C-alpha cells in the first residue's frame, strides 16, 4: 500500500450537520488535536465568509502545527468573470494557507440546472480558477462535486472536468460522492476509468453515508489507487453525515496495512473522537466502531469467558491500540470472573467469595429491575458498600416533593429534604422545573457547602424506563442518570414503583460516586483519555 | 439479480445491545410490523430460555402472519451427547416454528479455545444437530459463527463446518462475521471459495458493524451470489451493532435492482424503523440513512434551490419511496394529504384549509417536542378540537401531587384534583404507588360515576423520554401512554419541562380519547398496520 493522506473536513463540511457550532477558539482546539493525532490536511473553511472564520484564520496563521497543513476552502470563479478579479479567489490567494481546495461541478445535471452555465464555461471556471491560485503560489486540490453521479450521467464530461483542473495545475483531484448515494461497485468502476484516463494523477475520495457505505466507498477507492481520504471526526455532516475519519484511520491502518500513524498517535483515536464530541456538545455514540463505549463491551457469559481465554475470539482488534478499553457488562448473565475483573478496574481486591456475594446481590437486584450495564457508577458503589468500608456522604431522614398545577395554569414544584451530615441536621427546600430538578437543587444546597467539589458535578443525561409497561402507571420505574465532573462520565441507577423515589436513588448514587476519592480512576476508562490530549 | 430473502434478527441478536428489553407483547408487535413490511424470516429467539420467551412463542403460535415465517434459534448439541437427547434441540424440535437456525462454530480458534472439543466433534455437533431437526420436520439454517475469521485462519476447516451442515440437510448456510472485523475485500474472497466448494448451496450473510462496513459487507456478499441477508431494525445489537436491515432493504431494492417489497410496503420503511425505536424507548437516529429525520434535510440555500430545480441534484432517491420526506419539520407526517386521510379515518371531514391549519399546529407542537407517530389518540383529539365542536370530559381547576419519603423509610404518594363536570365541582384525593398512578385514581374517582365506561379503560403502557438529554434533569420530558378498553389500543402524549405535568396531559388525553363516541373506530388506525399485515 502506498502512503495515504488523511484530509479532515470536520470544520467545514462537518458543520453542515444540524445544530452544530463551534467558536473560533474551539475550532483551533480541534485543529491542534487533529494535528496531534497526525492528520495531514485540515480544511478550516473559507477565510472570509464571516467574522468567525476570519478570526479562525488569524489564529491559525500564528499557530505552529507539527504534521497538519491548513487548507482554505472556496469555490471556482463566478461565471464570466476573470479569475484574478473574482473576490472569493482573491481572498484565497491572499490567505496564509499553503493549500486551497476548490469545489467545482463535475456533473452535467448541476452545470445545467444549478450553476446554469454552458458546459464549456464550467470547464473554463475550473481551469482558470485552479491556474490563478497556482500562479499565486498555492497548491490546489479540486473537489469534483457530484463526480460519481455526474460520471453515471455523462462519463466523458465528468472526466473533462477533472482534466480541466489537472491542466490548470491542480495537485490532486478529489472525487466526491456528494449526495452519498453510491455503492462500492460504482466507485470501483468509475475509478478504473479515471485511473486510465488520467494516469499518474494524484486522486482523493470524499464520501457521504446516505447509503450506509461511506466507509466502504472510501476504502474501495483506496484499493483502486486513491491516495487521499477525506472525512470528518465521528462522521458528522449534513443529512446522514460524511465518512467517519476515525473509522477510516483504524480500518486503513489496522485492516489494510497502511502505515498512517505511529502507534502512540493511533492510541489517541478514542480520546480525539470524544473530545470533538465534547466540543460540539454531542453525546458520543456508544456504538461507534473502534472508539464507542460499547465497541468492546462483552455481555453474555460465554463471550466474556472466551475473551479471557483468548481476546481474539470475540474482539476484532486489541482495543488498547486505538485507546479504547474492554468493558465487561455486568448482568445476571455474567459470572464471578467478570465481577473480579470489574472490581480490579475499580481498585477493589475481590476474592471468589466476595465475587459470589456480589453476583448474588446483582442477580437479586436485576430481578427487581436494576440493570447495571449503563450504571457503572452504581455498580462500583455497590461493590464498595459490599466491602464494608464505605462511608456515605450523608444520612437521609426524609424528603418531600410537591408538584401543583394551580388554578391559574402555572405548575409549581418544590422539594424539601432533611439529612444528617457529620452529626448535624440539614433541612433545605428548593424549587425546580420538575420534581427531580428540585430534589437535586435542595440536596446540593445542603451538602454543597461541606463538599464544594459537588458543584463541579453536572447531571448530563436522565433516562426513565417503565418496566413491565403492561401494568401502566402501576409499573416499576427504572431511572438512569449520567453525571460528569467535566473529565469523567459515570452512570447511576434507581428502581422503584415510585418514579420520584427511583429518581432520588439514582440522583444520590450519581453524587456519591462523583464525590468518592477513587472516582476518576474508575470512571477514567471512558475519558482518561481526554486529559492526555491537551498535554501534548 | 435473483430473489433475496430478508431475515430479521432484531428480537434475538439485536437484543444484545446494552439496555434493550421488550416484553413478549412488544415483541409480538415487532413481528406483526415486520410481517407488514414484508420481511421473510423473523428470528424470535430460543423458545424456552426464560418465561418471557415461552410467552412470546405461545403468542406467536396463535398469530396468523402474511409473509413472514417465525424462526426459532438455538445451538448445536452439547459435546458428547446424542442430538435426540439434547434438551435444547428437543425444545426446538417441539416448537411450532417451521424454521430453526442453529449456531455452530466455524473457526478452529473457537473450537479449541471456547468450545474446547476436537475438530471432529465440532463437525459432528453441527451435522448431528442439523440432521436431528431435519428429521423432526424442521427446515434448518446454519449460522456459521465466526466464519470469516475462521476462514482466514483455516479455510479448509471453515468449509468442512459448512459441509457438515449441508450433509445434515441444512436448507441454507449463513456466513457470519461475528466479530464484525471484516472488510468487503475479505468477504468477496471468501465467498468466491465457498461458492466453488459448495456449488448450488443456498447461502446467507450475517454481518456486524465493528469496522463500519456491515452494510457494504452484506451487499458484497449479495453480489457474490448470497441470497439471504440478515440484519436488525436500525442496526441494534451488541457492541457496534448488526447490519441495519432498514438500510439493506433500501440499498438492495433502490440501488441494486433487487425486487424485494411492493412499493406500498417499501413506503412503510420509515414508519417501521421509528416504531421499533419507539418500542425500545430509543431516540431514533436523525442521521440514519433513508429513514432518519435529517436524511433528506437540506440546509444550505444552494442545496434547497437545487432541489427545487430538480430533486435529483441533491437527493440520491425520492424520500417518499421509503416513507420519508424532504421537509424536516413535517417529517413525522407526510403532508396535508395524510392529515386529510387521518381525519377521514376518524370520521372528520377535513378540507385543504383545515389540513393546513392542523399541519401548522402539528409542526409547531413537534418543534416543542411532541411526536404523534405513537400518539394517534392525541392527534385525533387535536383534530377534533380544531373542528371547534369538541366537548371536553371536564374542566380542570387544579391538581396537586405530594410524594414523601418518610423518616421510617416508607414512600407515600397522594394526589388531589379539583375539576368541574357539568357545572359541578369535584374535589378528590387518592393515594397511589407513584405520582401518575395517584392522579389517575383521583381523576377516575371524580368522573367514574358520571362516565362508568371509564372503568373499562386501562393504562397498558407508560413511557418516558427525556428530550435534549444533555440538559439532565432540566430537560423537556415526553410521556407516552397507551390505553385500552379491551378492544382498541390508543396512544396519547404529553410534553412539559415537568415530568408530572407531562404525565398528566398524556393521562387526560388517554381518558378523553377513550370516552369519545367515535373512539373505537379511530383507534383502529393505530393497529391498522399490524392488523393489515396479518390479513395478507
């Protein structure tokens, strides 16, 4: 396999996904993190489309990067304009970025219906714009938009578009599956023709996931000789998203033998993926290949036993290679050895007898509706309590919640708690926009003074599941809460016939877990990682 | 392209995903919906692994399905046991399901490290078990577990495993990429060898998404002659999930020209995907290919303009073909015509102007978090209110809920409501095992005397989903209630920042809907699809 260039489009194409925004400083942070990972080219956007982009380019101009080159992105010249008088192209020419990616149409349908110029004019737009930027000292990439759809409609014209850029001096031609509708077979066929028509020309591939084949399409292109893959971190992007660069990196390096990143850089893959999600305020997808929380989670006892015998039996790669870790999901299906392993992760020495007691307890609780797979925090607390050495944060006397829909239509919620901490009684009342919110506020009010770190703990996720739903509102309720102190994330659980009581139990666990000394150590597996990445 | 069989593994392999559970009734609902879609085989699970599975198979035995065949799933016999004395196999033989899928190991690594039997014994386990079930009158499929990894290690042995099942009389051999680590090139190479070694043998493909190639791997296998694809709805499953059957169906039919489903069935794809998510209490993935809320969302002005000029410019398929729609905001409803249709079902005459007003109202409410797909009851009430001729059951003055965890550890819940019915004021207080249960009891106590039919209405299902989960307990809550009068089932919805207020709104809708004269007629709509599917 030849060397493959990694081209990240997170900051430009990726931002087309609904509701995603980053400040200039956050974008700079993404650039630094991607540079630290070893990405070769980072598309930063159009240098002047708004003040935020201008600020970003000003920041980037002063930034010293190790591996990555910053790419400015723009369009070919407007119709019937000289390239050197086109405002957009002049901005690109004046920008500090050494590389410019120009988007040009490669489909007759778009030339006729969207750009509405003659076929010849479109070719001239591509050729002139490329030549102008090359003469301004830039290295130019052509993003051949809608290339594969255009190739299907009129292969000759699609190739002419590529040739126009090549003749203009483009360094590389990037074939884009802009609508994301192609399957690998189409990519393969088109590339066979392109390679023959433009021998020796450096090519790139840019895919979207509308048919669920963004990754396979990019890999197919690499097999066919393409030497640059474009994608976004975690596959963010318009509609169904772009090819996920995180998955592409792992597939190329670990499955196709492409030497992309040094091992210590590849081991940052999980933390990089999570950090970008964090910056975008997205919940990381637990099912994401390679880096997801569940990507190496083993549930069934048989699987877990197999992994212990030989990890290869149920793991396609060693999770440590991409900075992820194996997760043993504890459930009634698990055996004692899973408990021992989980305890060891939390720094608790567990013998067989301890493991058996824990297992009995877990089984009994699962029978009542608990489920610890998504509640690692509660599970660890349970283990600590089982050791007998656990000191709870406080002792509850009572709590009371009042929710009232008043005659004027307003809903009011109020919670009062009575607790004991270090021999002292605390009574606190708080209002909230819901019963659990009010309880949370009252509890923090009571113990926040003694434990100021409590203020760093935020509830980031709250899920309610009614078990045995057929019993309607008389059913058992399971509440799952995810909490975070900005570094680690942990889950807690509460189960009760009463929704509020279940929520209270989960709430208390999430705070208790966050306040115990060893918390970060254990929860670390998940985020461990994001601490490391800023240091380098 | 030859005919391709669709095999759904949602209810068995899919349930390996963290935190997923369904009741037997919910599983039956999934079976009905998949049958209505046109799925050929539905893997229901092992007929006796626990009481829930037993209940499911009892329900399925009485169910008339149109297209789908129910598949019972089990393992090959235990080591050194006669197949006809193996308990698990006997359960399969005695089960009503016409088809059995047997999982057998096809990798030397697993035979040695996990099953720990000799290679010969493993082959005998496969052959005997298959032959036993065939002799019991079953059609047998072999799930050749870890086939592709096994093929890479020892192709000869992997093929021997397949041959053992073929000689035992298996109807089809399913090649499984159990660890999900394969790329399309490996699938293609292995299949070339298998097709040559077992000419004419019917094959299937079962893939996982650990390398992000589950879909492409399955499609590659189809190109190589495989005639059954296995997957799960929305790709749920252990670790990174199974191949997404929803995407596979659309790719095969719309991109590869496989005639799978009649157009009116294919148009149920989006609805089916959302319904299964709803049953699993999962938020549908907006970026999911074909059926996601954002799959045909156009953001950039240029894209939107292009779509108006010619939809093909920026859409890889016509979204209506899979029951999705271009406009994000009305994605849950296809437009005015479906409002008119829904109104007609409920006996409401709706003109274009009425439909437009309803559509605006629905859009506005969906923007606030409502979602009417699983709340037909609330949608119909909304339409009735829009006609201006609607008489509510009662007028609310106020309600109040008190939940208290007392010092003695007991939790007490009490609700008081103040309502007006026919000019008279009713004040009622009730206790319950949770806040919604208490409200429900108080309300029934107040109006049950005037409306005795109310006593026939039961709340059968109660679901809570926190929207915008990242805001923790300060987020918006959506409550869905299913109610039934023993004949029809209808859904209602409530949305509020306050969990109790949202529950109250859903509760009132569920009772109001059940009490109106035309209720049963309309409620049929909800079950429409599941009824219709058994009729064909």
